[in-house]
């Protein structure tokens, strides 16, 4: 299945939602992150939710490491909390590779499996739960 790579920037919450569905590849995820950075609403201080719950991660261990290194070089310009939103063991193990990258100084990754935990990690008040869930819902491709 072709991968879905979408994002939403919620300026009032200082939040970027990065959404993945179906097959997740090195080239696809890197291209999405580059699009986010080029967006006129992008702010390097905004936190990230990276929703992997509907993704099939189709990256080798080397590609996961290369992507983690690239993110560190590209986004490590200011403090950011990055919640890796997962819901199965395979996603968790792959997401942990990002979290364990020793070179990352300003990116604070957490692998989380609940929306409440995600919001807590990215410093968004729980009262915004429905807003964030609605944004994610808009990014999903109905199959």
C-alpha cells in the first residue's frame, strides 16, 4: 500500500502533527519532514506529535538510524518535545531507535500509546484533546 504522509500545524498550541498511514519509507518520511520545515507556518520551537498508529514501518535498521541522524542534524536547533504515538510492539521497537540516538541534544522523544500521554509530553493541556483528535482524524485517508 502507498504511504500516506500528512501534517497539520496548530499555531495556538505550538504543535505540529505528523501523520503516517500504510507503508512508511525512508524517502517518504524525509520528504514529509522537509515539507513541514518549508511551510510558512513552521516554527522551530513547536513540539511534534508523530502519529505512527496506522503505519507499517518499512525501513531497515540502517534507514531508521540514518533518518534519526538526519532529523538530529536538521531539527536540533531548539528544544522540542516529540511524542511518537504508537499502538503495537513493532512500532514501539522501531520508534525506540529514534529515542536512543545519543547525538540528539534538544529533541526529547517519548514513545507513547495514549492521547493523554501524548498531550502531556508535548505540553498541550488535556482540554485540547478533542481538537487534536479532530485534526488527526482529518489527516486520515479513508480506505
